[in-house]
C-alpha cells in the first residue's frame, strides 16, 4: 500500500542547519522534521537511534521527544516526533533563548545535571557540536521543569562497534558533555552574568 503524501502548507516553527520543523497538520501535539534537499544524514542518524530505543520496553522519554516514525510530505521525507510544550500550552523555548533574555546560567545548573544523568543512565549519545539551541526548557508546572534535547541525537561516527559497550558509551557521553559545558559557558550572554 502506497503511503499518502501529507500536505504541509503552514510556515515552519523552527529551522536548523539541516532540517526545518513544521507543526503536524493532523496532530498539534507533534512536529515533522524535514531535511533539506542536500542531505538527510541527521534524520537517518536519529531514526537509527530511535529504532534501538523502540526495542526497549517502558523506555522513559523524559528528556528526549518520543519518535513516531517517518512520513512522506509535500515538502519531502520527514520524521515525526513530539512537540514539546509548556504546561500552559505554549511551545517550549530553547535554553539559548532564556540565556539571551538575561536569565543567568545558574538558574539551569540543576536541570543540566539532571539531563546529564539521564543521558548517562540511558546511553543517549549526542552530536559533538550540541549547543543551547538544541535544548528546550520545558515548564512542567509552576514549580517544575526539565531540559529536553530536541536535536543532535545519535552518533556521528561511522565506526559504531564501540557503542555496543556501555562503558565506552558513557566515556563518550562524558567527553562530549564536558565540551558542551565548556562551549555553553563561553557564550557572551553567560559570561556577562558570570562577570557581574
């Protein structure tokens, strides 16, 4: 059976280097990430990673969006994932957005620690160039929140066999996390608060 092509006529709600995100026209709780014409490497990498997760029963999607498969659209092949919203219904904003608005990095340190712990416990490998724009700060209630990684999930290397060893994966996650934190604390909007 041929999968029907989903028509997308809305404006994008987000755009990265490789992909553009659109609200799913049939389900406002989901988005569709569509790759550009040149490459869909990032989507293939994410799909591969999510396929592994789908084999794990009762996996907790607390810090990454749930994946619902790929879909053909009028703008090209896309992947469907949860749209991350705050408890009152608005689309969650990125960590970078909050930093630019003047919120000090100290406000997010506990959430960063929680995210790191989640990545290590669940062996979630992420791109070596992850930044604050790849993380959404999701307000779960008036008094609780979490960081959700929406992009850059999966490994960029071609030699994957080392990733079958949990100790090797955790070492890789720790190394990439350290680089991410170093980069995060070098943002001008972060340095500005640290100097005050």
